[in-house]
């Protein structure tokens, strides 16, 4: 009986500890500065540091689950994770609670040095453009329609490699990602031709999460107010 009671108490304690977690989705198509992965697990980057800051401010422990981009929305919708950051409502199918805007960024058309310059999105008609599988490219879809020729890759990193190998002339990256790449490897021979669709990314919270959205909002508002978000972002600029 004593052993059974002890096991029950341990199980209750474990469940209580789990309830003090804040579980974030880490989409495996991200690359630095947003995320780095080791053995399939999130190991570093802006999204890891941001998730840890939000969870800590809420008095919780951050945990991250790595999923491919096509499973981000379903993982969140079914309650297998509490939140995902660096998203916008038009990027995720489904109903979620949304945080205040957090991370300023924009899309950028990146070109090889030997590619004709691109001054407007319409110049990409019928040209293969490096994209990431599972990503929504609203501005390109609106502008090009059926003439938008996606060349999907599993991640942004794969697209950068394809550019460097000459397999395509153009790719679409986030401004933050390309700026980080240029700082780390300035001699790659790539250029940013056109910045478009500026946005401020948010965090989405599952409607099935045990974490009250008011609790998450308070944590994020506190980080915005005291400069905590800006301090995280400054580590990757």
C-alpha cells in the first residue's frame, strides 16, 4: 500500500511539473538566426531564447518539440504544444489565440551575383524561385498568380545551397536570415535585390492549451515593456 501511495504521489508530482511547462513548436525548416538543430532537437537561435524568456517570465519551464512545417498548425490545434512563435495568422490554418506583434522582419528576394536584378515582384514571372515547403508566400501569390513557379526545399538553408550551386538564380528569404548570413559569410556572392511585405511576427497559442492566454499575454507584455524582447533580438543582429 505504501509503495502504491508513493507511486501515485510521484505521478501526481510529475503531472504538476508538466503543467509548469510551456511547450513551444520548433519548425524544422528554420535556420539561423531563428533556429539551429542538433540530432533533431532545437539547440539554439532566436526562437529558443525567445521561448525561454516568455516561459521564464510566466514562471514556467520552456520545452520545445521539433516538427516539420506542414505539421505546425495541427500540432498546435490538437494541443500537443502550447505555442509557436514567429508566425502570422495568414500563415497558419486554424483558430488560435494570438500575441501582440513581437519580431519585425520582411521578405527579401535574394539573387546570385550573375542574375539579372529584380526591382519588382512581377519580374519573377515564370522564373523558378527558391521557396520552403509548407510556407505561404502571400505577396508573391497575389502578384504572380499562376505564374509563380515555386522551387520548394525543406528549409531556407537548402535554398541557400541551391543558389550557391547555381541550381536557381533567385530565392525568397526573411530579411533577418539573409542579414545574419551576410554577417557570418560575407563572401558568398549573393545580394538582396528587393525587400517586400514587412511584418511583425507573433506567437500563436493553442486553444487547447492548459495555459491561460491572459497569463501568456502578461508575460509577453512584460517583456515588451522592459525591453526583454529587444534584448533577445539584439543577440542576433
